[in-house]
C-alpha cells in the first residue's frame, strides 16, 4: 500500500483577503492528483469573515480536514499540522500556491521510497508580487547562506520533523531556512526530484521588511554555527547582508557535504557572495 501524504495549508480570512479563488484552485488541482493516499489538512487561524463556512462546505464534500483556532504565526500552524498529520510524508502549501502537475505526488513518493530519502527538493515557478514569474532552481550548496529551495517544492518525512523538534517558532519569517540548515547538518538524506511541479507566490513580508529578515538570518546563523566559529556582530552582519562567510567557517560547513562536492560548495558560496554583494551595493546607490 502506498504511504499517506499530508499537504498542510494555513489559512486566515480568505474572503476578506481575496484569496478564495486561489484556494479553490489549490483544492481543485489536489483533487485531480493521481496519487491515491492524500489528505489535505487546513490549519485556520480562527477566521471571522465567512472562511469557516467555506471550509465546512469543502469538508462536507470530503476534500480535507480542518482545524480552526488562534495561532502565533505560520510556523506554529505548520507544527500543529504536523502533529495532526496522518502522512508518512508532509509538504507545506500556502493558500495561493498550487501543484500544477497532477502526477507529481505519485512520482515524488516513488523517488523518496526508492532512495529511502528523508526529504526531497525540486525546482518551482515563483509568482512575484509585481506580476512576473521566474523559475526558482534549487541550490543546496548554498543552503547555509540563503534559502536554497522553495519550501513549497520540498517533501519531508514526518518522523524527521518530529525527531528534530519541529520548526523553531521564534523565527516568524525564516524558520524554514533554519530547519533546512539543521537537517543538512544532522546528515539526513535528500533526494532531488528533477521536475517542476509546483507554483507558489512570493511572500511580501521579507520584501517589505528586509531588516527583519536580516535580523532573523543573524539569529539563525548564531544558533547553528556558534559552536563552529566565534561569531561577533560584524561577522554576522556581513553574513546576513551579503553572504560573507569567514573561510574557516566555510571549511567546517563544507564537511556536511560529500567530499567530492566540496570544491563545488566553495565555488557556489563565493558566487553567492559576489551576487549578493553586488546587489547590496546597487541598492545603496
């Protein structure tokens, strides 16, 4: 029997925020998936605009389960979803994301089962708030510098999330970055799924408040790397702003990759540093 897969989606006031049509697209495409053992788990933040009535209508058609109560943010909702999930594998989609390939879940589960993988990653289409679409190609060799893959294009073993104590909820916008960093450092097994199957909308919060993202990045670096290298505010600031990692720290981080990948790791890290440094300089002009 094929293992269960749980898709977890947080919601809040879909009607008020003009997200009902996006949510309907997400639901409709999930209903077309060829994989037989899927549950869609909606974690609602106590909506008060008629969203609950809409969710009840979907539930009555057998599309998913949902829970509605106050939460402290997106990652608190994700953690609640994992606790309720029946699936061996879980993935996280926002209400304005959708899986456009209806055979993909079947293929992803097959790849993960065949390779005994703990998590998968794949390319994804990203819809920018300004209206254009671009391909987010994953770069796991940059996983310690920047978010290496769209979270929507990843599947995770539920047991791994439980073992690693879930998402760290003190990070309100970048807890998925912290989690990916942690599972790489713990040596969990990834597998690359070489197909673009999901489309997601880029969140506006990091764009609207880059200072907040930088502060969270600094806290994530300090949390995960402080035992590897002495980090002060100046070093952390350079790491968060333009991926300027001290070479001795990179030497230690390279050991979390296979020996044959380490030269590629260093070159990818230098390439990312150059890109972000140039972008930072351009913003200052």
